[in-house]
C-alpha cells in the first residue's frame, strides 16, 4: 500500500499509539514532533516488525513558516499519497484560576492547540483536496465539551478545536474529505507531566484513583472511525474511561 497517514505529536502518547496502529495496518507514515530522538526510536521500533515507509519531520507546529515549508517540501510521491491527517499535537500548561494564570502558558496552549492545528491543516488540506480523498481527525477533549475549575484556557483551546472540526466538515463536504472530532476523557500519557511542568508525582496522582484510558484505546477508536465505509462518517466521538462520568466526576470521587 502506498497511502500515507500524517500524524502530529507522534513522539509520545496518543500520536505514538496511532503511528503503531496504522503501521500494523500496513500504512506508510509521516510522523511529526519536536523531539527527533523519540521519533527516531519509534521509527526503529516499528520497522522491526513492519515493512512500511516512515518519514520523520522535526516540526514545532507553532512555527507557521516551517510548517508550510516542511510539508510543501515533502516528495511528490509522498504528498500525492497522503490520505489522512491526525491533528494530535497539543498540551495543557498549568492549571490555575484565570486571575493567577501565567500568560506564557496561555500563549503556549493557544499557539499549539489552536494556531498550530490550523497551520498544519492549512498546509495539508490542499494536498487532500488534490488527492480527492481524505480523513481529518482533530484531537479535542472532554475539555472541548465542558469547562472545569482552573481549566479555563486549555478548555477554551479544546472548544476551539471542537468548533474547527464542525467548520472543516462544512467547508470540506464537497471534497470527499471526512472530519472526525475526537474528545477523550483522561488518558494516561505524558499529558499530566507536561501540564504540571515535570512534577511526575503530581501527574501520577491524577490517575491513581481510577483506571484511565490508555493511548492505545484512542488509536483503536481512530482506526475504527477511519475504516468506516465510504458513505459513513463518525462526526464526533467522546470517549471516556468507564469510571469517568464527566470532566470532573469519577467513580467514588468527585474531583481530580
Ligand atoms: P503527550 O504529552 O503524551 O503527547 C503530546 C504530543 O504533542 C507529543 O508528541 C509532543 O511532541 C507533541 N507536541 C506538543 N507541543 C508540540 C509542538 N509545539 N509542536 C509539535 N508537537 C508538539 O500527550 P497526549 O498524547 O495525551 O496528547 C495528545 C493530544 O490529546 C493533545 O492534543 C491533548 O490535548 C489531547 N488530549 C489528551 C488527553 C489526556 O488525558 N491525555 C485527553 C483529551 C485530549 P514533542 O514534545 O516531541 O514536540
Ligand atoms: C485532557 C483531559 O480532563 O484533563 O484533555 O482536560 S482533561
């Protein structure tokens, strides 16, 4: 198979799990992130058991010129075979009330989760249109459906992703391009380590009182939606751990 799946934030968590899942289904991959060593290790691991092509892009999705140049500079053979974009790169930085929030955290979240997703989409969508086929997955969050205490700006960025998924679906309905919004609850990845700025004890405590989702659960869900028949699109998937009822309500506890 010559088809390529383009995944942002593939160096960890959900993006990495998607890379492994699509590799196991024999798709070629374009994997992007800032940490190249992690991408190199992932590539080496995947190629031990799958005969596919993997292209690595060192990409900070916030750098708009670099995003468009790196994507435009991909080989023609690659570009004309990209059929799926997984807009996954993203993060939460800090968890503070709005009056005590750090403006640099806000900039980082807005620049990555919203503007970065837009820069990548702006460069990839014309390629999908040219290829007359495509499926875009935007990784939003339960934080894009609800707002919780001290989640303010992160929740706002994920609400923006939710809106952009709806907007893309309208704009691309005539182009044979499906758009699926993915809204997970708590998934144990590097997410909380990043949110709490390297405090691994605090990050681990987030998942101590319940069984969270794992990145593989999200990858399996994305692949399920991707493999729907041509006439079917899963517009919006909210996926939660069985023991999580809302952004803040968990089995046997009311908060985290
Ligand atoms: P991880 O921290 O494990 O992975 C985040 C990925 O995003 C990494 O590969 C990181 O790569 C990449 N990334 C972050 N900033 C940038 C940037 N500026 N440019 C390029 N890549 C970047 O977390 P998850 O796998 O959990 O997160 C993936 C997505 O899922 C995020 O959008 C997150 O908001 C969302 N999500 C997560 C949930 C959870 O509970 N874990 C729940 C709901 C949604 P690198 O640092 O190498 O650049
Ligand atoms: C990550 C899940 O609930 O921490 O998007 O916002 S949550």
